[in-house]
C-alpha cells in the first residue's frame, strides 16, 4: 500500500548529514550557491552551526568553497593560508577579516579545519575561502590598493602610472572619514581628483576585460578582476557619499551599492567554482534574502535590494537561501518570543537547532502570525517574518542562541 505519511516539517541539525541531505532533496535544482543567513552578528551559535553545516557539505555533498560576509581583498590572505599555508594562523585572523570577525572563535576554527583538510591534497581538490563584502563599513577607504593592483596585471598600454595614482589618491585619511557618512560636505568622493580616478578606473577595468582572453592562463587574472570591481565600486560609493541628496536617499543608494558589489563578487565566485563544486555563502539574512531589505539608522529607515536578491535573479533555481532565526538570546537582550509570532510558533516545533523546508513550514503554521517586537534596537537582530517564508528555501531555527 502507498505510504501516506506526510513529509516532516523539519530535521534535527544535530544529525547534519540526514538534515542536509533531506533539505537538499526538497530543492528544485542543485544549488551553485547555498546561502545560510544569520539573524544578527555577534552570537557564537550561528557561525558554529555554519561550521558543522559546511563540514558536512564538503564531506558528503562535494562543496569546495565558502564565502563569508567579510572584506574580499583581505580574504585573499585567508585563502592563501588555507590553500598554501602562507602566514601564521594568528596573522591571518588579525589581517584577513573585516568587521572584527577575525576574533570570532568559530571563524578561527573554520580556518584551522580548512587548512587541515587541504594539507596533502591535490590543489584541484582544495577548499577555497572567499570574503565577498567590499572593503568598507558605512565609510569607505581609499581605492589606492586596488588601483595599484591593476598595474601588476600583465597589461600593455596602461593609461596611467603609479606616480599619477599616488598623486590623485593623496592621503588615505581623506577618504576614510566616518563623518562623510552623514555629512556629504565631509566626503571627497566628487572632487576633481576623485572624478579623474573614476574615469581611470573605468578605463583600466575596460582594458582588463578586453584583454581577458589573452590573460586567461595568467594565475592572477581572477584577483585582478576582483581588484577592478573593488576600485570602481569604491569610487562609485564615495561619489554617492558626496551626493547632496537627503541623507535617507544617500544612505539607501550607498547600501544598495554595497550589496550590488557583494552580488558581483558572489557571481564571480560562482563562475570560478562552477566546475569544482558548490559554494556555501554565510552572511546576515539582510544580505542574502530575496525580499527587499530594511533597517533603521537613527531616525532614518533605509531600504535596498540585497545581494541575495540580485544573485537569485541571476542564478534562478541555482541559488538557494536558508534564513536563520532564534528563540532566545539573553546576551542580546532577546527573551522568550510571544506565541503568536513566528519564533514563538517554532519554539514548540523545534529542537536545539532545526532545519525546516520553508514551503512545508509555511503551510503548517497557524495564521495569522504577527511581527516580533520584543527586540532591543541595539541588538542588530531582524526577526524573520512568516510572510517572507515563501521567499526562502529553508529556515534554520535555534532555540537558545547563547555562547
């Protein structure tokens, strides 16, 4: 007789192989990028679960790379360490991450495990590490380093020399001015030198693209392309900070530019890794979700399309997104969720960490569920809402997100 037992809503992630195999079986196509979000930064639980997920995906499902929300240029140092042993672990953790993520214990454990995995293996089977965030906070640094990187890309007919770049860039402190975020008059992003640099960066990027077939065998081409995206992106970002539009418009456009740069980096990773295996992507939910992102900056509410929304449009079914949420997080000031919220409804349906298929979960939940409001503003936690479940492929729910 046929088995009419309904499929499970979710799977206990303490058995990661069973949970991930079952979840991947619900997807319409094998993903090239499998994105795993976290609902806030600063909790150990989510990067720790990420490590368990990544290890299982590597050992059982052929994944050969990970991309995290960290400086893409600094991440080259991490990749050199995990693939070739360059630099000490302490040095790599200090210089290879942005946003303070080098101090996260789970990130150190990730780098150690990747290095151990790669030791003794053929280069084609190495795990690779990527940062996919541009090298900026809300303020942004000088484009100097990436512009100079063009000059070592084996190009003929480069329309600028190092001395000219130095003169136009000037002092780095002029660029990396946090006050420019809220005051366009403090930004140098639209002065004569910045405008000249934008034109030069565009010329250099175009030259690199037109020369790409002849450079395909060069080992540094992918990194040169990364520097090209970074330099042009940083200069666009600085120009946006210099815009005299109202702050809400400026910050929305700046946020949108940052996530577009993230998306371009992820697309490049997916292209580079296509023949080797899928990539796990890890970042805040707000950078990976398909629906429009929003946050408050003081009295301003800003909205923008995330990197995940862009990549999801480009890759279609080959992009999959697991949103994460939590029940309690005492160190963030987040207590027991109300029962009529999504988190409250999941408290009785989840173990310590449970991976759900979003569509099955959405169909099984009571209606309606309200938005969670017991979250301190400073927590940086954006609760998952039931209305967005159908725009995700999965949900990782952690009951107690404590250290």
